[in-house]
C-alpha cells in the first residue's frame, strides 16, 4: 500500500475505530458478551472506568482523523496498547 492510499484510508479507519470505541464497548460489556468483556465477579466501578477510558480514546481518535500526521503518538499508542492487551488476554 502506498503513502497516498494510506493517507486516504487512515482518517476513515480512525473514525470507524473511534465510533466503535464510543458506541460498542458498553453494549459488548453489558449485553452482547459480558463474559468476555466484563469483569467477574461484577465490579461496576471497574466497568465504568474502562468505558470512560475507551469513550475518551474514541473521541480523540475521531479528532485525530482531521490531521493524522499531527497525532501519530496517539495513533501508535492505540495500536500498540490494543495489541499488548490482546496478547495478554490471549495468554
């Protein structure tokens, strides 16, 4: 994939991931798959904290879509922290 194509699709990907973080984390944690996304035993304080973090990250990813080059640290943090989290959960 060349730079022009990346520059075209990166803002779209940032908005899509941002919207998913804002709209999908809560339903996944509460209704769709609470065993995989929730905390056992139930800890509402933990769940509220995680939802707050992901919603905030989603808002900032949507904002970063306007100028991805100026927000590379946020984008790379999102990518690497998500990968590290996925590996930890896999293990």
